[in-house]
C-alpha cells in the first residue's frame, strides 16, 4: 500500500538545480532554476512486493554529471516511505551503461540478465527500441 503523498523540492548541493518529488505520481524530476526539465525518473508498483522503474532520462547537456545516480539514490531514500513492502525493483534496460548504473546503485541483479546484446549507450530511439533486457534487483535500504 502506498503512503500519503510526499512532495517537496530538494536543492542539489553545489548546483543550481533542484529535485522535485511527486511520489504520488511515481516521479522524481531534476529542474533548472527556470523550471526546465533536466532529468526524470518514473516508476510504478507492479505487484505486492515489486516496483518497476519505468523511465530514467537525463537531458544530453547534463549527462555524465552523476544526475542519473542522484535520482536513483533519491528514489531509494523514498522507497521505504512510499512502498514499505517492496522487496524487488525491476526495469527494462536499453544499454550496458544504464545496467552498470543500476548495478552501482542497487547491487547485483537477481536474474543473471545477459546484456551483451545491448549497445554501450542508450540508442536515440530508446523509448521505442525492442532491444531491451528485463533486470531484477533486490530492494536494499539506503546506507
């Protein structure tokens, strides 16, 4: 069962960016001072003990700055409050790079997914590509 809506703005230290939480909508977003979207993470519950990561995107101008990892770690921080029964996190990865990022944040994946067929970086058509691999991680408490 989902907890009450939690919504807030969190400043990113050393940056002129904020994280906007819209947990009731399954969304974390990074915004610039002008309010433009820099990055986002969407998710939804997909069972009694599983949350599915639907979408992680960082604008091209902001990639390779640790913002994807920041969104995933913020998600982990809120996970026990929003979905306290979660044991597993799933997602469809479209590149080896995204897989490595998920592994860095969540630890070893649970299903031994073969990602060798995936490109190193997500393709430009990543929302519609059929080259994706379902991965499953154990939900872990943020340390």
